[in-house]
C-alpha cells in the first residue's frame, strides 16, 4: 500500500483542493512508494491565511521571546527523539545512505533548534543618541519586530536540515511560516510540523503545502501577505523567484548552488587532503551545494594527488543504500542521472583525462559511478557548471596567485577549502578567495552558530547563526520628544 500525504494547514491534515496527488518514486527501485498532495493557489491562500491570523491575532502573537524559546527547545527534544525516523525519511526519499543524515543533518538540525531557542530572547533593540528634534531633546530606540509571514521553499538534497535552518530562525524572530518542501521530499517537513504541534506551537504558526515549484512556489512568491521568501535551490529558480517577489518588494533570501574550489598546496598534509576532497566530492552522492567539485592542485603534487583521489573514488561502495557497507546510493532522480552523465560525457569530449568512473549506463536505479577528471581547464563545462553529482575536476596550478585567480574565476562563490600546513598562507588565501565560507584544512564545516550563504550566483543573504535570526526581523526606530 502506498502512503498518501496531505498538506498540514492550521494544525490539521488537509487534502489538496484540486484532489490531485504527485507520485513519489524510490530512486533505488524506480517504483512508486507514495503520493503527496499537489498544492494549488487555493491551498496556499488557505495556509497563508492561517499563518497571518496567528501572526496578527493568535496566541503566537502574544508570546514573548522566552516562551518562543521554550517551544523551540521542546521541538528540539522531539526532533531528537524521532531523529532516526526523520533521517530515514530523507534518506529513503533520495536514495541516500541513512548513515549520513543520522551523523550530519539531524545533529545539525537539533543544534540549530537549540541555538534558536536562545536567540529568541536576545533579539534586542538599541538606544541611539541623536541631535534632538528642532532643539528639543529626544529619546530614540529600536525594536526588532518579526518580518511577517515567511514562505520557505526547500530543495530535496538535505530536506529536514535546510527546513530547520529556516524554521528555527524565523520562529525565534516571532514569524509564522508556510513551508513548501521539494516535490520529491515532502515527508520530513510534514513530520516536523506534526512534532511542532506536539511541542505546543499554536495551530497555524507552521503550515506545509506540498507540490510543484511552478504552482505552490510561485503562488507563495506572488501572495500579497507573504513578507519574505527564504529559498534554497537552483540559480534558475532563484532568479525567477527574485523577479516575482521583487515586484511586490518582498524580502528575499536566496541560498543557491556552487562550484566550490578545494585548493591543495604541495605542503598540505597529503592524506588529510585526499580524505577531505573525497568527502567534499562524494558526500550525499555529490548532491551538496557546497560540494568541493573543483580541485585546484599544485603542479608538483598533481599526478600523485590525482591517482590517490581516483583510488578513493574506485573504493566507494556504490549500491542499494539499505544494504550494510554501502556508502553511496543512486542520485535522487532520473533527470539528475541524465544531467550528471551528460556532464561526464562533456568532460571527455572537451579533452579532460578520465582517471576514475565515467558515463554510467541506465539500469535499475539511478546509480552513477564516482568520477574523477584530471588535466582539466577552468573554462571547461565540468569546471564551470554545478553538476550536482559525484564528479571531481582537477585543475593544476603553479603559484599561489594563480590558485587564487582560478578559485575566483567562477560565477559562483559559496564555499572554498584551503589545504596547506603554512599558517600564514592559509589565512592569506582564505582572505583572497571570494566565497561565503572558507574551510582551512577542513571541507565545509557547518555549525548552528555559523552564518551560511554565498556570493555572486550562489545567492543573497545568510542563514544560520545569530545574524540568521536577525534576518527575519525588521528594525523599527521609535523617537519620543523629551521637552525639559
Ligand atoms: P530547484 O531550484 O529545482 O528546487 C528547489 C525548490 O524550489 C523546490 O521546492 C522546487 O519545487 C521549488 N521551485 C522550483 N522552481 C520554482 C519557482 N519558479 N518558483 C518557486 N519555487 C520553485 O532545486 P533542487 O533541484 O531542488 O535543488 C538543487 C539545487 O539547490 C542546487 O543548485 C543546489 O546547489 C541548491 N542548494 C543550495 C544550498 C545552499 O545552501 N546554498 C543547499 C542545498 C541545495
């Protein structure tokens, strides 16, 4: 029997007004294992109405930061209680081994909720000295108010973690929300909303409308009562969202893709750099926005490093992620399988040297072989475009200046890694690289207290950390005349 999922609006499961559902496909078997509600403008209107009611008149609008924080702490406890179940939901939906979300996504999500529980009571204003008002003294101060009802649009690659990045911060700030999960991965967002209800959040604070981007996503962007869109996904969708939301002057935060460089100097700790680069390439089948897919290697090290990385790629155990010992499952969907293989073929056609992997033939399940290219140039498609699959591109450099120039010659600017044992060089290169986050001798360190986001095509704004919570507030200034 297939599972049927409905929207979650105002604290209740709600069937789609259209009566239509979307099939959910298992990437390992390519079989339908469930269906989820196909949302429409009517469903979005219903959910936004519930969220607005709570924001303006409901019990939520009466809660101070301390009490919002207590609810967030309770939600963190419940997510911790159900963490294996939530990790399995996300893993099964995209064919990922559950070990990764259990070790990475869930602990990060729980830490975010706990951190936000503290931020909820720290969103303070300022008292600002001024020159007075036409000769009369004044007192000016600011208060932080919730930005309003948020539309949170989420991709499929780490669904729960990315949902929580948005949810934790916006709840700390006192906002309400309509979440639109990816059409491929609606389960964990729906379960999270049910856990929030169990924690005691008033009905209507957290609503989930499932469905397609062009229908539910667009309806959120066009809705007059959505104050902010927080989007994580592809640059193509991000561009369209910014255009739509811009006409209505909505606040927009965009967390988009990347083509993040890992710069390996010849003084790096060799084994650490190989391990770190392999992790940055193959975690979640390479379907990670911060994937370190452009590996810049100093010439003297290039051949040995390429060989070691190719060996690491061949050693990855690819197969059914439910089987013990399997490290890598299929990519999440057919379109992704075709896209990754198209890029691998392009790499071969454009003259890069294939060291491991290669084009995968279609079979049962969308399995892609971990692939390493060497002798690539930075103008090749495999070096410029985000492939979103387990494909690494090695480019050789001679000098530090050349490495930095190559790293910055990209339309993206999300993350970067510097592998070196020279402390001064590490900081010099970290300062020179155009990226939202730089890891020195570590790939993509994520933490609830650290801001995350990119430059250029990688997006606008930051989530995470205290500044992530501030981003869901408006700073209002109040001035009172103080005649003596
Ligand atoms: P996508 O852009 O296709 O979809 C993301 C979400 O947006 C989905 O919920 C989708 O239904 C919705 N959507 C699509 N078109 C829309 C539109 N026109 N209006 C409103 N909503 C729309 O991306 P995806 O394939 O789900 O995810 C992969 C992309 O996400 C990659 O580019 C990856 O780098 C990026 N990503 C970025 C980060 C980050 O933190 N920067 C994290 C994870 C994924």
